[in-house]
C-alpha cells in the first residue's frame, strides 16, 4: 500500500503555481478549535493554500502557578502541579518531589520508588493513548479513538484504585507515596498499601494495552489517507529541534537517541531493560510511530517492575511532620510523556519555595510552530499541530 | 537517589571535572548545587558564553530561561531569612543530547533597570522564554525580535513574579491553608515539636 508522494506534492504545486492575482489573507484559528487541545489561537498569513508568519497566541489559561507556589507549602504544591499537564498529572509530581527530596537529602524506600515508576509509566501510557485517539481523529479517522480510550479507561481505573484520582492523583509525598485511604491490607503495620491484586491487574492491563497497540497499528498504518497526510509532512530536523528546546517523543522522532530516563537518576530506570525509540525522518508519521512504540516500551518497563518490586516494605521515609526544605537550589528534570519537565527549586529553609521555575515540555515544544508551519499547506496545520501532542495546561502553566 | 552527604565532603563530586571545564571554557565561576552545575557569568559575557557552550561544549539543547528576584521586602510568600543584596538573577539551562550533561548559567542583573542581550541568535528557543521573563520580571532583552507580552494581556501593568508584586487573590481573601503550618496570628502556634 504505497502512496505516490511525488504525485500528491506535484498536484499541490501545480495548484499554487498558477499565476493569479492573489491577495494575502489573515486566517485566525482558535482559540476554541477542537484540534488545539485547549485554548490556543493561531494567526497565520495565508497566500492561497500556503500559510506564512504563523503566530501562536497563548496565555488564555495562564494560572500563575509559579507565583502561587511561593505562597503554598511543599505538600500543597503537588496538588497544583498535577494540573499543569492534566493528561499525565501523575508524572508532573515526580520531578518536583525529587527536587525537594534532593535538598532535604531524604532517601526514598525502594518499594515507594517502584510504585512511583509504575504509575509514571502508566501515566505515559494514558497520555500516549489520548494521542492515539485524538490524532487520527483530527485526520479524519474516528475508529482508533474507541480502541485507545477503552484501554486508557482501564489504565485510569487502576491509577484511581491506588491514588483515588483519575487525573489529579496528588499521590506523592516528600519521602514516599501515600496510597488511597482504606486501600490495601488493613493490618496495623501497613495500614495503607497498594490495593489487593493491583499488580496482577496491572499485568493483565498491560496485555490488553499491547493488544490494542497492535489493533491501532493495523488501523492507522494501513490507512492510506493518514499515510498521505503524515509522511513527509512537518519535517523537523534534529538541530532545529534542539535549538528550540523540543524534547521527548518529538525530539526522538527526529532521530535523536536521547531519553532522560536513561541519563538522569530520578527514578530507578537503570534496573530495567527498555529501548529508546528513535524515528528516522522527523515527520508527522514518525512522531505518531514513536509514541506507539513508547506505549509498548512502557508496558515492558511496567512488567519488569511488577516482577522486581519488593513484596513488602515501607512506603514512606521518615520526615518531619511539617516539611521544611533546607536552604539550597537545584534543577531536577524528568522524561514526561510530553518531553522534558523540570523544576528549578530555590528554597530558603522555609515551608514553601522561595522560587519555583516550572519547565514544562509543551511550552518549548510549541515554540517550534512558527518555524515548522512556515510555508505549510493550510490543511497541514492540523496534521502538524496534532503530531506535536501538546496540552495547553502544560503550555500556559 | 540522593547522594550520601558524607561522600560529597570527602570525595570529589563526579560532576566536578565537567563543571571546571565549562567554567574555564566560558569564563565563569562554577559550583555544584545538588547535582546541578551552575556557572556564574559576568553580565557582558552572557551571550558569548552561551555561544561557546553550544559550539565548543556541544550543549545544543536549550532547556529554559528564567529569573529569580532576590529581594528583602516581599509582598507575597515568605521573606528571606537573611538580608541579601537586592538583584535579579537571570538563569538559563542548556544541555547536550548524548550523555545528559547540563549547565545552568547565571548572571546578575540590576533590580531597577535590568537589561541583557538576547539569546535568540544563539538558541532560537530562547524567544518565548525571554518574552515570559520580560513580562514577569521586567527584564529588557536587547535585540529581541518580538518583545511583546506572551501570557499577560496587552496593557497589563506590573511584573507578577517580582517579589514586590502582591498576590491579588490573597489580598482579597487570605488563604486559610497557612493555619496548618504557621498558626493563626492571634492563636497559639500549631508547630509540631518534631519539625
């Protein structure tokens, strides 16, 4: 099933190269366009079917979390930062908590670290499944949505069972994790632990997720329209991606073998065997493909973690009842589903940060839009924008 | 996860060589803050240091840019415990895409009229980060191609992340959450003796 790319390109070239008196038009997309995943507005100068000078207008959802963090205590902040990238709320907590733990020099129990890692990878799966659902939909294929959302629901149910929250778990504590009240065996020594049967159910869910990956792959990779609309469209060279700070699957799709799970030590990823999935051409298709493979790799990591998790043990290190983080500063970054998420934490020894800089992945990933859409065809705006997989809560913070 | 404090005191930090080499190449002072290499630069070396870092040290990935307002008088949040020299500290972080090395560059700007040259010519991704820092801290980035507001509405007055800027929602209704930690002003302290 090959698509004659040259023929398609040729056709579009013919259409725009006809000498006509044309007048530039300003096209306004958004802020409430369904494919913008939130409230993003694009202003583009359109010459025929091609757009130039694309200007993203953001800030419709700016909630000022950096300022709010300065008047909140450390335990309160995790509730805020859940809402940055709400599609993978759980993963947002990790770098912040690790930064605070680093300054406090707290050693987190191994079992708690494994639980964090399992849930982070589950957040990755649910975030990527949303992409698997919405991206083909934006390109006109509705069917994958039902497959992807069905499995995402399964993963979210498991997350909810442990944390009590589907989107905003607020599960991490400085020094460990705190499972949902009342879950787990109710012996005196471990009053709260993982719900009974959670690990087995997660293992089963991973089988289902892997199954749906195959189904989605058949549906999408065999769809000639999607192939024609994504292959060779929105090509992002690696050096441009790096200069703009594009990270995560978008960067790896451009052929860069770089994954913070391999080079940073915020969670014990070095105990597991998994591959960094790298694309070849950096086009929309590769960005889709890399995310599909990352779901499979995440399932692989979760399965190993289920086998390797210490069967019992504390979930919380000993920390003072009132958390005060010693004076100091550090930057901790993590490989979130959307890319590099990090926190530059400055503490003055108080109960809240003096300054918390939030580096969110989607903000930097979105800065590439004016570059990548320069001279693109108008229908490709949707294809390219969707392939970058951003969430406006992660852009506006 | 966290390194043992006794290791830091007795042995050389594994990042020390890297920190020293960066400081030497870009011409700054390096320190290691909890596994974060921070290199302090003179204001006029801000752009040249970044361009050297990109070209000679292969730190091609632009991560973020922001600032810290070191102020003695604060309108929101807790004041610093010790008196500091009032200044804005401009920070940026760049990294490589092979071994995961990263450097946070720092320079000091005058709180009153902070100006610095733009990094857009070195790292294109600095564009939006500088627009954010400009509106949030009132920093002027000289040579910036599009010095407009990014998050805030046009015509917004003030720089919200300055410590002198009050958190307006708190002015209207004080946040009840502080009672957990500090105790009500007239009531007894609820501070836990364990803390």
